[in-house]
C-alpha cells in the first residue's frame, strides 16, 4: 500500500508536469502509460491536432478532450494542390464548427489546411467563440470577404488572421472597415491571397495605426507601392512584412519615402510580396537586408544580376524562395554569401515551355549543397539532373530533412550517362539519414524504390510520379519504410499485388493516394472488405466503377485510416469500398 | 502549270507543308539529313504540340496565374502612339511593342522621317545632329527619349515628337 502511494502523484501535480509537454506525439505517448494518466492527460490537453478530418468525428474529439482551446484540422490530400482532386470531393469544416460551437464557447484558435470553409462557417465562428484569437486558413477555399467581415466585426480579441494561399471570393475590399475603431489587438495579418481589386487603403492604414502590437503584415498585390510608406510609417515594430505590387513610375520622392520608412523598421526579419518588381526600387530594401532571415522573391520576375545584388546584401538569410531567374550563377553567389541558409525553394518561371528559358541546372543545387552547411530543406525545379550531381549533393549535405526535386519533363534520364536516376536518389536516402520528406522525379526504375525501402527509415512522406516498372517498386516502399505516414503516387505502373500484400501497413499510415496507376476495382473492393479501419475511396469521374469490368483500373484511389467509419458527405464521383456491400454510395 | 507543285523538289517529306519553321527532335534530323544538310531539320513540319499533363509540373494555381499574367502582358494589344516631326505635314502612328529597345525604335524613326539622329549619351543627350527625339509622358511633361529603362518608357509614353533646330540643340546642354 505504502509503495503504491509513494509512486503516485496527486492529479494536479501530474497535470502540471504534463503542461510542459506540448508535442502531440509525446502527449499521445503519455496517454498510453496507464488509465489514470490517460484520464488526466485528456482533461488538460489544450491543443488538438487532427491530420485527416475524416479519420475521426468531431463528436469523438470533443468527448475525449473536453477542454481544448486550439484545434488544427487538415482536409484534402496534398495532390489537391495540383488539381488532381476534383472539386466537391470533401473536406468541409462546417460540421466541426457546428459541434464545437455548442461544446466549446471558450475555443480560441482554429487552424485549417486544405479545407472547404464557407461564409456560414466563418459567421458561426464569429458568433460562437467570445474569446476567439487565432484563425489560420491555409490553402482553403469556399468563402468570401463577407465571411471575413463577420470575423472582423465580432472577434474583439482576434490576434491573428492568416489567409495563406486561399481562394477567396473577393466581393468587397471594405470588409476591413468592419474591424471596429476600438479594436487594437491585431498581431498578425496575412491577406496576400486576396484579389487584385481596389483595396480599402484608408481602412488598412487606420487599422495598422491603432494596432500597435502588429508584428506580421502581409499585403496583397492590389496595394500599390506608393501606399506602402504610409502604412509602414505607423508600424516600425513590424517583424514580417509582405509588399503589394512592387512597381511604380520611378519617382525620387516615392523612392526616398519608401527607403526611409523601411530603414526605420529595425525589427524586420522577413520580407515577401514583390509582385511585378522593377529593379529601380529594389535598393530601397538594402538597409534592412543585413537583418533578414527570410526572403520570398517567388513572384519577383527580375533577372539574375538584380537577384545577385539583392542576395549579396543578406548574409543572415535562412530561408529563400526565388524563381529560376536566379540561375546557376546566382545560386553560386548565394552559396558563398549566405552561410546560414537552411531552406531553399526555386520555382520555374516558364514551366510549360519546351526549351529552357534560363541557365538553371543541377549545378546551382550542387553549389548550394556544397556551400551552405546548414541547408536542410530544398524544393528545386530544373530541367536536367545527373546521378553524379545527386551523389555529390548527398555526400556533402547529409543533414537534409526535406528533399524535393522536380525535373520538369517526366522520365528525364541522367543527362550525362542517359541512365535512370536510381543511383542518385539512392545516395540521397543512404546518406541523409534524417530524411523525412522526399519527392522523386526523372527516369526511375524499381531499383530506386529498393534503395528507399532499404535506407529511408525515417521517411514520413514520399511523392512519386512517372516512376517504377512493377509492383515490386511499391512493395519495397510499403515493406521497408518504417516511418512512412503519407504516400502519394501518380502515373506509375503499380497494381494490386503490392497493395494487397501490404494491406496491414496502410493502417499504420495516415493516407495513401494513387492516381493513374494500375489498381483494379476488384482489389479496391477486397481491401475495403478486409480492412474495416481503412476508408478505401475510389474517385472516378467516368462513372460508377461497377459499370466497368472488375479488373479495370480505377482512376484515383485514396485510402486512409479512420475510426469514424465511412463518411457521408461524398459527391457522386466518390465511392467508399465497404465491408458489407463492397460498394457504398453516399 | 498546276502539275509543277506536285513534282517540284522540296525540302521535306512529300505531302508536308514547308511553311512552318520549328525545331525537330534530333533523331529525325539525323535520318533526314543525308545530302541536304542540317537545314532540312528546320523546315520540317513540327511534331504536334505536347498535350499538357494535368497537375504537372506540380505548381500551385496561384503561381501559374502569376506567370501567365506576365506572358499575357507581352502578347496583348499593341501600344499605339502618334509620332510627329517638326516641319512634317502630318503625323504617323507606331506600335511601341514591336520594337526591342531604343536603338530599334530610333532606327525605325530615322527610316520613317528620313533623318539622322545623333549619338545618345546620358550627359549630353543626342549629340551630332539637329534632331532630338522627345516624348510626352503620363504627367504631360516633355522628356528626352532614352533616359528611362525601355520597359518603363513604353508604358509611360503618350506621344513622340522629333524636335529640330535650335530647340533640339538646347537639350544637349547637360542641364
């Protein structure tokens, strides 16, 4: 009896200890130690993360965690970003808001990614949560500026409104005027995705003026360059700033105004925006460059010499997003100037052109990998690659955690040897032992998957396109990658065998996406029947899968684990493979 | 005479139209080359335009829009402005978009009005002739052609005027 008591703390003490544990993984581990820890933990969990909104129902979440303040939900699969998921597939947030409105009047934070958010949902949020503080909508759609007006008008304690890459119906720029004159708590505002209509500049200026705690302000393209000085004058405390359109008639007064006001922003660490840049106005930002850690020039259509000049002024840069106008020469300068660089993304300026329009090749990536010792995350679009370059990159930069390479033309071979790029990517997974995310491209056989299955033990997310020869490729990945959570595949010759042989693996993952592959309807049905805790969704706009022979491949397949069972909000072109009937329509 | 078309010697496969001038994949060129040389390759009918694959390359729609917007600007309607010269009886009209830069434009003006412009320098304007090309900008001011970057010039230029005589020489005085 005494021994037992010596080892058990009062609940309050345990709760206090648990409050230092923030990560979901750790919290989940804590909750599995014993029943009493499960109980204590669930009552004091304040932040809930749901990686797939269909994996669990809102009611289940509310039942288990009665007192959370913050929720993060993700909806559509990642390939929805590239228009591979038809409109209307799902990912509606309204049911979640409706359930939480009743249960959680004290909810403070909602973060959503790839979900459909209606004005009705936004209005319900505005009405239901009196202490609402943070709304982050990332790659969401379905709402208009009317919904934003409701949030602005009602959420008196709103600190953060972040609309990242959303598709918003821009009905009226006057939604900003709905923030009452008494409202001053804004800390972060990101409206960069809003349309190019006339913005309400005076409302914006007044808002910035009275919100003295504003740290992040990302404007949209509609805000002209000559208006920026007036806005920034009221916010010298800004840490992150995104410009609007960065072009205007060259006027010395506008230039000096802008340069002056920028140089008085002593805390500025991150810059973005720069649509329609003209080089004449770029030097205005030189005074702040030495402190910059993050720079997003991915909309800036300026040429290499101007990019080089800019980048050379930023020795403390940790994150750079840029168009391929930077070219190999610019990346070489980056490699020698920015020794703290951790993340680089290079986007294509002419992705659909048949011929290269800039001199950006594998050499640029090699230069940065050799020159930047802290580089760990890369997204790189280019038109040629070699195994030799990939091996050099892997050897020199074993600390990569995210490596996403897109060779623009599918199935492009090593340009030096004309061989597949298996060995090159094999080197990446072999040397980069902490690799968590990998995107493949170029000519690849089953061999690359053998390397991945053998070496990529920490890999959590893999994206594959136009690669592999047979089911063996898929089998290597499913059987070898112990940490795999998300697998997305398109246009690969993977069929039934590997999928069925590794069915159990699918329950250990969040989701699997396969489109334009060779998985038959029969296999989908079988999988649905045998694995009740998996939702096997067939997405086919050609019509019902049973109107074609069973061995016909399905167009798109999305498989995810779920304890909520099949969903009931599917559109006519989605079917869930059920354990009972083999075919279920919503 | 119609029979001539069918039997005339042409560069290209029989039945193909010679008009288009696009590049061909390298292998085909090697096959066709023979005695005719590499120029054959240029005159073959182009292979059909590659169909765009859905969702490839994997770029978000808002990025694609940004790129397309830039392209449309350059393919859009021309920028037509009136050009006058001191002493000429009537004005002319030109499309600024067809010129690649100042040298191209000035050459065209010289041909159109049969005169010679001097050499441009930032300090002294157009030295060595009686003529100076000027333009009216968005603010209604008359400016010397050549001071601004080309892209800015074509968006702010409303009309052109080629000044002649003492007025023109006055512009070259480094003011």
